C-alpha cells in the first residue's frame, strides 16, 4: 500500500498541483530560478506540517521537480507533467527502497 501511495499516487497528484502553483508564481516573476525557489519553499512547508525537519529532506527534490517542470513546459504542458511525474515517482521509489533497507530510519516518504 505504501508503495502505491508513495510511487504511483502522490508524485502524480503533487505534479498536477505543482502546475497551478508554478503558473501563479509565473505571475509574480518571470525568472524561472525564482519561480523554482518559491515553489520549493511552498512544497517544503507543506511537507513540514507534521514534521518540521522534513522540509530540509524534501527541499532539494522539489527544487529539481520545479526546474524540471519549468524546463519541459517550454515544449508542452503534457511533457512537463510527464517528465516531472516520472522524475518524482522514481525519486520516491529510491527513497522508499532506502527507507526499507534502513528499517524506516531517515527522511523517506510517509
């Protein structure tokens, strides 16, 4: 069940939600790095609601996902959604495998 949520559901849902967040941030600034940094802060804060230190664990990933979305968005929204969704899914898969290998200790998905 954890695999399904962490790899098959959450990354795709978050990617779909990232799209309007980045669209709104694009209204504030045209600089893609600033958009990615603000998106990272937003997602890190959301992930830190239950465990504040978790913001540090997810920040780099969401910066990468935001940059990925913005880069692929130049081609098309569909490309951006697919590239970011797959990148996020694979990231969660690797985190889940590391979490399982260390018996649940670490920053992985929950």
